[in-house]
C-alpha cells in the first residue's frame, strides 16, 4: 500500500507524504527521487497533446460571430461588414497581419450564411509545394504526372456547394494565378491529365497578410485576379489598434488556458494579478491573437502559485529584436489612439531597460534616463509599474 501512495504522490496527485512511528512520532516522509517522465501516467501525455493542438489556434469548425471577442469600435465595424457578407454570395478578401483571426472570420461568414452545412475547405496556399499546387487545387487523373497512381479530386471539387478558403493567397505562383482566375470566372475545373471540365459551385474566401495592392504593383500578383477576389474586402486590425479589447482578450485567454489545463494532474486554476495584467497590457503583441493566447498559456504553465504575477507574465512574453521600425510612431490614428497608454508603454520600456542595464541600481538608472535624482525615477516606477 505504501508503494501505491508513493506512486500517486509522485505522479497524478502531487502531495506531501507523512509517516508515523512509535519512536519518531509524525513527520514528513522524504522521498529523494522523482519518477522519470517515461513512467508517468498517460494522463500527462494526453494533456500535453491537447495543449500542443490548441496552441495551433485552429478555429472551431463552425464558429459564429459570437466566437469573436471584442468591444472596440474598430472590430465592431469589421464584424458588422462581415455579417453583411453572409447575406451575399460574392468573393471575400480578408486582409490582416498574422494572428488577427482571418480564418475565424472566414468560418463565421460560412457558418452564418446560406452555405452553412455545406463543406468548408481551408487551404494554406503557402504550404503547398509549387509543383503540386495545380494538382491540389484542381485535381488530377491517373498518370497525369509521376506518382499519380490514381485519380484524385482537388480542393475545388471537395468544396463543391460550400466555401473554399484560400489562406495566404499571395503565395500562389503567377502561373497558377492565371488558371485560378479562369476557374473562378467559368465556375468549372479541369483536372490535370484530363480535357473534360467539371462544374463546381464554390464561394471563394481568400486571406493574406500581404498588401496585395503592393504585390500587384510589384508584378508578383495579377491585377485581374485581385479585382476578381476583392469584392467584399475586410481589413482586420492588429491588436495594437483594437483599443479597449486587450484586457477583455487577456481574460478570455486566461479562461481558455485554465479550461485546457484542467485535465492536467494537480492543476489549480490561475488568476492574474494587477501587475501581471499591466505587463500584458503594455506589450505590443506583434503576433496578435495567436501570440497573446499562447503567451497566456505559457504564463499558466510556468506560474508556480495560483496568482500570475508580473514576473510570471514577463517570463511568458516573447521579445523580438527590433526590425528598424518604430511601432509607436507608425500606429494608425484612423480609429483613435490612446495617447496616455502609448506614453506609458514608452516609459515602461525605458524604465525596465535602465534597471536591467544597471542591475537594479536606481541611482544609476535615474542618471541614464536624465532624471536629476533617484526619487524622481522611483516616482516614475511607481506610476508606470505599479
């Protein structure tokens, strides 16, 4: 029985063991080893697999617009336009930085429109080898090329009656763009190795993190294809322009991370301290929603206590080297700018940098930042770091 208690305390239910005897009374039992990961229950591995799968940020199969978390006017405008597109059958082009939720919008438009219940086929155009793009999109007959041992329908046929989501459309080779334009115009595909056209009824929703008008100007994207797919155009704003959404999204991410981790042995739900929240609110999130959700997952994973403090939050962040641009100066003011928040962001950046450079010496840090004394520096720290 003692062996069973030992296994449980060292694996599924982390616990402190005690022992008692007539000579020594009650005392903590010290077990000077840990059980190797190879011998841990399958529950650990199942939890890890679920965490890895969720970190891919693949949207749910049939989300509606209620799955989009927002309260900013910038996102409200985009959602309103997207809902209008559900009533139409026109092609849609969704533009936005990586991680802004382009596939989530595409699936919401599909599942809220007349084609719901029909196939939704998502294709990452940038992930298909150039020599296989046409076979993947349009299908092929047996013997059409080396290795084509049998006939195979392409993505257009698979999506017949429903929606074909062409993610990273700008990655398609120019030669394929010509054939894609014809397929969209004619409503039929011809498999490689065949001369017989096949009628298809497919709604195209395309997405790109490139600026396609610039790609057209540079000759890397066909102008005629651009105007064919850019009928209903949605521009998804990055997180740095979604004023008022960030705290809401952090809470959503924390709820999601706690729910995902609930099956892990010995897990206790985490809460976010005010200081930890401020660390997240001051970050620029270049990877947008994908970066935010995975950062919160890391914070939940690494936090040793039930409260995620500022140190836990900073440890979870991924800091990228500067690309030579100044994101503060380049932010759009079309939807308004929270100037006080931006000033705070700059202040926190240099306050932390000065402390790091001086190994925490506030007097030296004050001199680096041009303060006349360390008390002024301390006042700024209290104001912006809390």
